[in-house]
C-alpha cells in the first residue's frame, strides 16, 4: 500500500490541497459523513480548510481531517455507502462513507499533548484490491474496472510533491516548512 507519512500544518495543508484541486483531477470527499448527514464533497482548498478549521491545527489538540481523493480518470466506480452506527454514543444514527478500490486517502492531523502528529497519504495497490475483491465486489465492482496506472500516477504525484516541499526528514517522515516550527510527536 503506497503511502507517505509527513508532518504538516496550516499553510502546508493549503499547499497540498491546492495541488489536489488544481492539478490532480480528483474529486474530494469526506471519508465519513457526520452522523445523520450526507457525505460532503469539497470543491476547493478553501472549503476543506474552513470545514475542518485546518488553519488552526497548529494550536488545536486531537483534530483530524480524513479525506478521500477520487482520481476521476481512473474509474467511474466511486461508491457512497450508508452505514448504521451501533455504538451507544450514536444509537443507530447513520453515516455515509466514500468507497472505491482506487481511492487515495489523505489524513491530516493536528497537535497532541506530545506535539504535532504525522499526517499521511495511502491507497490500495491493484494486488491488494484483487485479494479483497471477492469480499467486496458486490459493493465496489470489479478491480479491473480501475485504471491502476492513473491511481499510481496520481498518488505518486501527491507523495512526490509533499516530499519535494519538505526541507527535512525525521527517519522516513517528511517535515513540511510550517511543521518545522512546531514540536513534533515522534
């Protein structure tokens, strides 16, 4: 599963989102909706920043934004599923989830009491998707209906951008410019 772990905050998030909306040809959704609400599709960096209050992540504790990127040239098999939440807290509320074999996850993190938590990108490989196809084919369609070269190229461009904009690394984890100013949770 190709991924990229990185430290980023505030303006770093905006740079990443600008790349996604301006160059990657992706539709951007929440990973999960809020309870009893529709799944939100975002159309600009500003919408994502405002919705999740990303410009305050450097001063907030335990916040996160979980996004799903759908490279639209890769497939039409994007699915919004509905789930019943059975926990006591949500007592049967429903939520919606963005799903598809070739979706790219982008998880943005804020501070914790130990410092800034690492964010990450991630996506399935064609091999991994094929291993799970028999269990989820009815909901997600065929793995072969995805253009995996498009998924790989899109994820690589995103990951390369993050790494290239980072001035340093801690181990294999890239540190973007604004994150360098904060204590990092290693």
